[in-house]
């Protein structure tokens, strides 16, 4: 019997007659859905991780080839790290009810992200997700094209078939739990070993090319989704702002005849060991050495990265009790000074104040247009001097704190932090990949950046010394230190418990005019005897309150670094 396009001819072995069966019978559909292969669920996770790492990460590979051309070993190491991260992610969900659904979800996330990266150069970060959520139906529908559907279908076809045709029978619970734990530990150990072997290369690569991480699929859009979800939840359930130090006052009796003016220079990535004021054999502080400054030589930071140290040092929590969420949602010392009617302003030549200056008049100097001192979104610290001069020209109406936030010695491009006249140590490393330079060249470039900081601080002091209507002082303190290749470690940001001293020991320098010392009854000779006293970022909060004689319950005199040398 002929059935045209609706079936096929079949001759039964038991019967001589010919019968017709439809192409899409229930039996045929059942055969299609029946698993063809059986794999252990952990082996299935390995194959799935390989597919995820290969199928949607061509843009990531292209970025590696663009950013680090010719460095095949580093490229392979980064790809291996991506594979291990994808495998670990799948292992965490390698259980009967979650393995295949999570795999399909990750494949879909990777496929959609791959399409937008490949076609439009759009990376799926938190801001992009927020835009997508807040868009209207018309805008969203414009992005739902046949090209998107076709691209996603191609990338999803194999995972869908694999989930249908491959069965993953699970062993007994106790046996599988042991196997799962052993493999998970092995993958984590492999990641840690790879990171340890390639730590110098990885540190420099991920610091120089942060944007490359946004092309790693599906990890990047997954991280962006989690970040956006946390931010969205925080908006729905906001934490009440913790007001501290609202009792802050500055009694009339402690005010000076002329207003106090304190300039706080917040340094960046300066390590104490590189300051000749602290005994470094190279003369990195030629100008400060000729000025009456006090350099404290035993000062530790709150953290090893700006995002941690800056909010911490302006809070009253201290390093041991610091909690980022609480600190950023509480009054800091700048707020409390303003409660006491102290005028506070923030001049920034870095990447922002990490929330510290959120309620303070702020100038982001690195965003200036047509500024000859700026290039590629970064400015030489001399822009701080220009901004300071404008601030000093304003009439003095009361006590005042001006914060100058340096770009300082920010790496890895240390050579950009000094001008031609400040390059005392040559040759210097001019490569973002610091491990490609001889270590002495890295040190030369870094030391030249310290010479530039020395020049900045000396210029600030010179300008303050000329002020007639105020009694001025300056405090310099860096946020964290830096590794310059010692034991193969570069840059900063290591966990505090394992970070070398070069990342946690920071310079702190104090200068005051004779008028300030007299008005505050502060002994310079006493301070000179305190230079080796163990201090830390914990002292900044209370020292700033003490400088302006602010009275508040949150002030602790034992943490005020100037209190031991203040009379009365």
C-alpha cells in the first residue's frame, strides 16, 4: 500500500501482506525519546563543562588573542581556568533533580550572551541587565529577531539532545556523595595550583584587562545576574542609614583665633618601604627631606585594596570589626565633622571615593574635558594642585578639611605617574605585563612614582605655608601598599592574612605650621619621638576629630595619634 508522504511501507515477517505505518507514530516518538547512552553524572558534568567552555567562548578567545597576542602559554592557562570554573559550577548542581535543568539554563544564558556579544559587541553586565529589566515591550521586542532565535537554536540543539539521549543513573547516595566530594576537591585544588603557578601572570592580566572577564561565558552574565539581583533586593528592602556622631560639637572655647585648615592627602598604592624618609636607601623624598615633616614608620593598612581600605579608614569600626555594608550605610568621620559645622570637601583624581564622600561636596577631577594634564581618562596628580589653589582662594569662614585623593602610584603603569623631570631611576618598565620586565625596571618605575608623590606633598606644604588667614596642617596617608615582583607577586589585593608586608605597611607623613602647633598646643619634638609607634588606619577617624577638637561620644582619645603630644 502506498501512503505517499504520510508513512512508510512495511512488510511484516509474519504476514505476506504489506501494511502502512505513519512516520510519526507514538512508537516512533517513543524511540526518539529513549536514551541512547548512559554516563556517570560526574562524567556528564565534565563533557558539559567542555561544551560550555568551547561552544560560546569564541569572543573570549578573540579577546585573549587581541590583548595578549603571542602569549600562547598564558592564553591556554586562562582558558584552562575558565574550563575549571565552568566545571566547578556544574559540579555544584550535579544532582538528580538539578543537573540537566541547570545545564540547559547555563547553555541558554551563554547562547543569548554569545549572540549579543558577537553581533553587537554588547556585554551582559549588571548595568545591561538593569536596562533590559527596565525597558518597555516595544524596545524588548525589537531585540527578539530571527537571527537571535536561529543562533540560540543552533547552540541549544546539542545540549537538548544530550539531555534527552544521555541517561545519568546515580549510584547509591553514600557512594555518590564520596565521589562528588573527591572530584569537587580535586577541581578546586587544580584551580588553586594553576593560580599559584601563574599568579604573577594572572594578577597582571586581570588587572590590565578587567573587561576581558565580561566575555567569559556563562560565568560573566551569571555573576551579573547575581549582582543585579542583590542590588534589586537591597532597593526593595533598604537598610536604615545609621546616624553616628550626631552629638558632635566644636565648643567655642576650643576654636582658634584663625580657622584651622587641614589638608588630608589620601595616597594610592604607596608602600612605606619605598620612602627614603623611612630609611629606603634611594632618595625618593628629596623635597620632603628638606621640610619639617614627621614620618611615621610603622603604619598598617585596613586592607590591601582601595575598595576595602578607603571606606574602612574613614569609619570607626577598625580593621578587626570592619563590615563593608555597614560602613557604607553609616556616618563616617567626614559626616561627623560636618555635623560639627566643619567645612569638608573632596577633590578626587582617582576612581572615586568608594562611597566615603557621598554626602560631601566633591569634584571628580579625572572627568575634566580638555585638560592637558589628563589622557585616556587619567590625570597627573598635578591637577590636584590646581584644584587646591582654587579652594585656598576661597574666603576662610571657619575650620576646614580638604581631602586630596591621589592617583599616586597606581599600577601597573607606574611609568605614567611621573613626569620627565621626576624620572630619577632608569631604565623603567613601560609594559603593562610587569612580569615581562626585569624586576629592577619595575622598581625604577615605581620609585619614580614615589618621587612624584614627594613633589606633590612638598608643593601642598609650600602652598599651605603661604596662607595668612588660616592655621594650616597636612596629613598624608596611603590606602595600601604594593608588591613589585618579590617572590613572583605583583600589584596588591591579596587576602590580608597572607599578604606580604609590602602590601599592608603604608607611609604616613605629618606637617604643621608653627601657628597650628601653637594654637593646638601640639609638640613637634614629642611627635618626632613617636614615629616608630605602631599605628594603623584605625587611627585616622579619631585623629581627624581630635585635630578639630570635636567632642562626640564616638571619639576615642587613645586612638588619636596626636593626643599623646597635645598639652592640656
